[in-house]
C-alpha cells in the first residue's frame, strides 16, 4: 500500500496515514474482470436463519440448564459455550446487515432481531448503518468508526509509563473490548443511530424477551445472557478477529484474512479480504471466492490465529491503537 507514513521503532504513537484509496474497490474490479463467474456467488445464504434459530435455542437451554450450577462450572460453560454462541450471533447480525440471510430487507431485519435475543441488549438495527460506513469509507477519518479514536490511543499509549504499563493497559482494554466496540460508534457519530420504527421494535422485542426470561427463570437467568455477551467481546478466541481484521501487523497491509477452524463458528468472517472485496457474497460462498481467484489472495499476509493475534496485541509493544490506517475523509457532508 503506497502513500503512507510509518512510525519509528517502539510503540506506535501515530496512525498510519494513507494518501491512496482503500484497496478493495480496485481489487474487486480487477477480479471481476478476470473472474466474472464470481457474480454467481452473490446473494443470500438460506442456512443462516436456521443456524440463528438453533443458536438462540441453545442459549435459552443453557441459561436454564446452568441456573443452579456452582460458579466454577458456570463460568467455564459461560466462556466455552455462551460466549462462543453469542459471538456467533454477533456475526450473524453482521451477515444480516449485508442483507445476506433473506431475499428481502425486512426479512433480514426480522432474523437479526431474533439473533439479538440472547445478547440481551438491543443493537441489531443500530449496527447496520455504522457497519455500512466502515465498508464504504474504510479508514476515513471521522467516518469509519471501526478505527480506534485518538482518545483511546492517548489513554493506552501516550500517557503510559513503559512496556509493563502499556501491556497492562492493553490487557484491560481487551478484557473490556466489548464496551469500546459497542459505544465508540455512538460517541463518534451519534447522527447514525437508526431512529426509526425498526429500532423501536428492536428495543421493544429485546426487553420483552429479557422480561419473559426473568419471568420464567428468575432474574439470575440474565447472568448467562449478559455474561455471554461480555465474554464474547473480551479475551476470547473468537474476539481476536476484532484485532486481526484491520490492525496493521505486517508492513502496511490493512486487511487480513484468517482461514482457520474458528470460521466454522463465525460465519466465515475470517475470509475478511474476500468479504470486503465482495460484501454481497454470503458466508457460505466466501471460500469459493478464494478458490476462484487464488492469485489475488494466497500471497496476501494472513492471520494464523485469532487468539494469537489477541495476545500479540497485548504483549507486542509495537502494536497500539494507532496501528490502523487512516485516510482523509472524502464523504460529502
């Protein structure tokens, strides 16, 4: 990636500023010119709604099953089953934001409302406008809210006192990552909040589900749902993709794919270069994109392990919240 400025040795204290466009639009055009058959892969994936329904039922069952469990067994199940299931639902909602779970917009929204239930906090409808901005304006300053804020860089890096301090701060950040991921967009761009009938319905249905669960099983049932959501975005193997996708780990590459087994649980979100190149190809067909155009993907830097990347972020002093590519905003006001 040309037109960037890089940092000196030691912890990065400034974003990587690029004067070039994000790479996916150009690569998409090149691939489609050479492999027009990829257009046949575009469209919704019929299996999504069934996997979502099964995951929601699993979470309700586990919430009931663990009501009387002792804390060690409960926390183990929460981390292994609950967090994994809710992270899968996060990524189902991601698929549905791209309208890749049903043939109609309302159908995708309806499935996303179902997927939201075990997460316990309504967010499915508000997620979409922020995520669409991330795709359309990747890395653009003040537009792509997936990029950490300068305040985060200041807290985790600029005000730190040595390696141990920075490592502890990054570990705490990763432990609490779900709050930054969820709240950063609304603080940076509150105007994108989807204040419409679907958002109201999201809130009504979600809190009705929460209330029904409490009515059926008692208030302690919410420990399972809320705990699953918290751990799903904390120091958990699946949460490593938050870091692995766009933090600059090798040279100046700004998007990385992961082809490991956790894709089986996460709607193939690891095929992230493929996803950004073709955001209208559903998860079931993303591996086929790579198969049809291997010359565009096999030589790109890859992420070997999401959990390994998470640990590298914590312990590698050269990687900080500033390890992201930024470019000047081109979005019209």
